[in-house]
């Protein structure tokens, strides 16, 4: 009888721990939201892709890390001086509700406010090896200009 009580206590503790970990991942990666009429809950993951940026005199370079996302599942647009990246990462076939993954699946969205002086009409995007590379050209008027420094002495005229 004592053995059964200890076993049940351990099971309850482990079950409580599992629920706590599940709740932690739900809070970190996304949330469970009702689907359709709200009768059943469907897990929808919301996340923002990791972004990197850098620039030179010609372009602003951005990279979004999107492993496992197909080109057809990504939409890039410029709206109100914001670069918007949205899409969906779909779970691989064969993954069911009992699979373990550290990747978030589902719809993603991120928006980045662009600085002024960029040519948003000529944005170039390329997806390669799970990395979305975006180049936004810098307008000619915004590029750095070299200012020539004059040398010599200033001469003042003396009137007598």
C-alpha cells in the first residue's frame, strides 16, 4: 500500500511538471486559440523571424532567418515606409500531435520601419538556404557626398 501511494505521488508530480513545461512552451511560442466555432482548440504558433541588418554606400541589406519555409509561403511588401515580412512555416509531413520540435510552425509576421532616403520601388528579395536576403537601394540624394576642403590663407584688404 505504501508503495502504491509513493508511485501515485511521483506520477502526480511528474504530470504536474509536464503540464508546467507545456504551459511554458505555449506562452513562449504561441497560444492555443479556438478554431472555427470555438468548440475545439487548435494550436496556432505566432512568431517573428530573426532579422539582421547592415548597409554600405549603395544598399541597405536585411536578412530574415526562415528555415524550412518555401518561397511560395512568404510575402514581402512595403507599406507606409515599413518593410513587412509575413508567411507561414508548415510542419513537415508525418509530424503529428505527439512530435517534439523546437521550431515554431504556423503564421509569422514582422515589420521593420525603414529609414528615409531609400528607394523602396527597387527592393530586391532572394530566398536561399532558409535565409531571405533583402536589398533596398539608397537614393542618390541620400548617399554620402565628399566635400572638398579648401586650403590657403584668407587675405584681408586694408583700406587707407
